[in-house]
């Protein structure tokens, strides 16, 4: 996105006399005034690195996120559900592409980004390291995981970095269908036979806490929050977004007749918020470190897909080069 | 890793939302050639009927102005407010002007 191949013009004479301090001040005041930063604008290196890290993690999450749901495409319970699930998984792939493009505007190549994922040096959202043993998991993912993702992503539509913000606008538009189809699956199951209802409850039991953890560590322990807020990459803290998510999701669970698996959860009249029980951050850390139920399987699947597709990528390129050579000869 | 892999080149994608509107930049895509770029752009950027026409152009073929020159290029227009209709005061009783 946004023509990163254009570094030939003027990069060498970058603001001859202006020193780094002035550039940084000018940058920050632009951000403070809610102006957007575009790819060729001057930006502090730490801002660039933070964005590359965050956008690529986000992109990897979309790509790996195709796997838990892809698991159910061949076994979706009806043609309608199958068509919907294929469309959703295709969207996730598309979101990954938008985000890789946005990351590439910061001067990192698509190949480098993919290598970081496949080598295991780049992170992706730990939620995708949980398994999807039942059809209800597809419903729970749409409802809760995509719900949490939307909550996280809407503020990024106003992120200070233009290409990331624009990619996010596109993604948020598409994400809403994901959440609604998930809720519809949960609703169908919750209102179905007692066994189907149990299946929905079981999925909620397994996905609730991992979804809550998607918002990241508590504000007190989140090391990037303050700087990211100053740069307007982030607009709300982890805990603020988590609270918002819980406040809107608990009534939805009640509507479904399902029980949120948190014995300490209660409505607080004074603050007009739900108060939730303690989060097991040890589990979060473990999954993040690579010890979740599916970490190894997810990466292996990605690597295999990448390796199996290599000959296609190379053949397509070779064919295009041959065509070009033929055209020049004919001319 | 020994493979001296070549990346698929990058194309910028422009889409006309419906006839009567101009093509608008929507993002970019990697493809081996222009024809494949159009095919991939169709899959990536028009899954919900966002367009009726696609243009692609190699990113490296675009020449852009330098943000560092923005002042020199665009500031001179700032004080030429007489180029705008509101610069001229016309009595209220004059209609259709």
C-alpha cells in the first residue's frame, strides 16, 4: 500500500539542516493535532519499529486465525453454514493481506515478515493456540473472539499511522458479519436440544477467559501502553477495552441463556460496570511462550502450507518472466 | 537458507466503486505480472461488490512528491485566497451570483 517503492526521490537530502530533536518535536506535535503520519514522512525509529511489530503481529494473527475455523469447513452442518464459514475464513486471509501491505510501507518486506512468523520469532494472538473440538467453537469464536477483536480494532481506525488506520477501517467493516454469524450459531445451539445447549455452554466455558485475555496484560504490567498512547497508536488501555467488552458481552450471554464461567462476576450499581474475577495470567504467559494446546500444530501447518506452495510461487514468477521475454523479443 | 528467492513485485490497486466515479487508491498487492495483479486485486478488494473496474500499476513506476518539499510545493497557494469565491463581497440583494 501507498507506494513504498518510491524511495528514489530525495531520501538522501532528508531535511538537511534540521536536527533530530526538531524533527521529533514536529512529529509529536503533528500527532498531537491528530494529523496522520504517512509512509514517507519522517518518524522516530522507535515509532516505526513499534508499528512494524504491532501490525505484523496483527497480520500473523489473521493468517493463523484461519486455521482453527478452517478445521470445520468440511464438516459445517449445512451448505449455508459452510458457505458462510468459507467467506469468513477468506476474509481473515484478506485482513492478513491488508495488514502485511500496511507493514510493508514501513520498509520491511513481505518475505521478511513471513520468515519471522514461520521461524517463530514473531508473535501472533495467543487465542489461536486453542483447539476447536466442536461446531459450537465456531460460534464462540465468531461471537467472542471476533467481538473482542472488533473492540480492540475500532480505536485503531483512528491510529496516527495512515496506512494502518485505513486497513483497519476496511477490516472493521468486514468484521461485523463475523461476529453476527457467530452469535447466530450460538443462538441456534442454545435454543436447540439439551445436548446442543450443553455444547454451546461448553464452548463458552472454554473461550471466555482466553477472549478476556485477548486485551493483553493489566495496565499496570503493560510495558508498551504509555508510549503507544502518546503516539496515538493506541487510544484506550487494555483494561478499559476489556471492561467495555465484558459489559456488552455478559447481557448477550444472558440472552442466550448461557452462564459466563466466572463465579465472581457481578454487576456493580455504583460504577455501572460488571466486576470480574481474577484472570489467570500464568496461563496467558504459558500460551504466549509457546506452550498452549496448539502452538506447535499451528506453526507446523503454516510452514507446510508455505513449503507446499513454493513451487506454485516460483512457477508463476518463471512463467511471467518467460512471457515478458517473449514480448520483448517480438517487439 | 540458501534460496535466493525473488519476491513477487508490488502493485498499487485503484478501484472504481461504480460508473460515474473516479478510480480510487485502495491498497496494494503482490503479483507476478499485471494480469495476475488484477485477478488478485479482484479477490482481495472486491469481495463485497466494492467495484466495477480495477486499475493496477507497478509501485516502482509511480513518481511521487517528497514530503520534505511539501512547503515549497503547496504553501504558495495559501495566500492566494482570491482564488476562492468567498473572497469577493457582493451585496445580499444581488441574486444568483
